[in-house]
């Protein structure tokens, strides 16, 4: 009977430990997902700024486009 009680106590301790580890892993996963979303937003912002700058350059009076090319040429 003592051995059975000891085994039950060990199982309870292992279950509690596993539960704490699971919660810690879950929190880490949520934090990593948050960081990933943040980086994705930053990348989208950089892409939008890049497109806006390119559009501004194309519309600049100091630049003209070669009708046979899609490249912007500066005078």
C-alpha cells in the first residue's frame, strides 16, 4: 500500500510539472507569434514605403521614362 501511495504521489508531481511546462511552452508560443506578427507588419510597412518612394521618383519632374523601357532615367 505504501508503494502504491508513493507511486500516486510521483504521478501527481509529474503531472503538475508537465502542466507547468505546457503553460510555459504555450506562453512562449504566444510571444513568438506576437513577434512574428510584428515583423510581418514591419515588412509590410517597408514594402509600402518602397513602393511610395518608387512612385514619387517616377512622378518626379527630374526623371523621365524611356518609352521602350520600364526603367526610370534621370536627366
